[in-house]
C-alpha cells in the first residue's frame, strides 16, 4: 500500500479510493495501515508529499505552485501551509536554503524553529 501511495502522490488518495484499489473496506485499511506504519494513513500521505516536494525542489522541477499541483494539493497556499508545518520552513525558504547551499542537495534537512 505504501508503495502504491508513493507511486500515485499526484492522484486523489482518499482512504476510500485506496481501499477500493486493494479491495479492502476503508475501516480495515485504516487499521491495517496504522498497525504497520509509524503514522496514520493521512499523515503518511502528507509526509510523502512533502518529501517528494523537497526532492523536486532540489532537482529544480518547478515553482512552488507547479510542484503543489503535481503532488495533488488543492492550492499552492494549502501546500505551503502543509509544507511549513512538516518541514519547519516555507517552500520559498527551503528553496532559498537550497540556493544558498549551492548544491541542490535533496538531503538538506531543515530543522523546525
């Protein structure tokens, strides 16, 4: 399931949608996922999307709004809010840190303030 989610980050990934792909009930999928992952279903998707965004930024694969759209976020504003909550900095601050490092290194880890 986790691999399916990683491969489909740009798609709608509701609990019901993913459960249907695997022929599970949503409640069973939720229990199964929580039992076998370090976090819940929604949190896993959010973290995977933020990590994918960091990688895309490091490879210079688009502006903030383009990355947000490619990863299935409703809007660039919502993406920025989620990104900051999980990365500790805004997408623009993250991009600036990449530029300042001169590397484009996707292993840059910024610590929340």
